[in-house]
């Protein structure tokens, strides 16, 4: 008599084994989706800080190249929609919700005066850059020709991503030597 049982290698998996394998596969899929989503959201938050950082690096490089001070200030909201023409800096202490301006500040007074060259204007409705609560320290970030800050204290800007309603998500620190880095909100800028 022959046995009707198949050898172990030829048998398929049981229903329980199939369900366990399916559950584990779904669990891995869900976990990888959540981590991928977290990375994407984090990149969106960092995008505004990176855009501001690029403009600050541009200002620092231009100051060295021109051998003249270059400043960055918030764009006045009234000029946000203007495609060309005169632009103005936002009021001291106001959030930079309309964008920012990089300009040559030859007289080192921290103001965009007539005759000073506007080097770059960044407009973006989906960002918010909040100066610190100290209004005197929040108006303009100015770089000297050596690439250092014009004032002797590091500058800290809080950056959010979703316009005026957004809470800040990161801090951008500009050190006295002119170098920048993105920090968590709770970190101290030195």
C-alpha cells in the first residue's frame, strides 16, 4: 500500500501561517508608511528654514564679494504681490510672512535707503519667519565684508511653514561669525 500523504517539502502552508505572514507584512507596510510620512513632513518644515538659510548665505557671500555690508530684512506685506518696482522692509519686530529682501547696506544703518541695490527678493505665501521678542534685535540681519555679523550678538529667527497661522517649527541661528544652522525651537543660539 502506498501512502497518500505528500512529503513535507511538497505541502503548502496552513491558513494560520498565511494569516500570520499577511499580518506581519501589513504591519511592516504601515510602519514604513508612517516613517516615510514623518520624513516628508519634516522636509517641508525644513524647506523654509533652508530657503532662508540660502538667502542669508547669499547675503554673506555678497558682502565678501562686494567688500561692502549686505543686509537681510523682512519684506513689507504691502509689497508681496508687486512683481517689480520699489520694495520696502517690514517694520521692526514684524513677522516675515511676505518673504525677505537681500540688499546692499553701504551706510550700515540697517535700512533700505534710496540708491541701495536690492540683490534678491524672496516672496512666498506659505512661510512665516518670526523674529525674537526683542524688537531692537529683530529688524535686520547685516553682514560685514568679512562675513561676520554687524552686531555682536547671534541672531535667532523662528521659522514656520504654513503662513500666518503656523506656529514656529524650527529656529535658525546666525552666529557672530556669520555661519548659520537650523536648531530645534528649544535650543540656544550661540
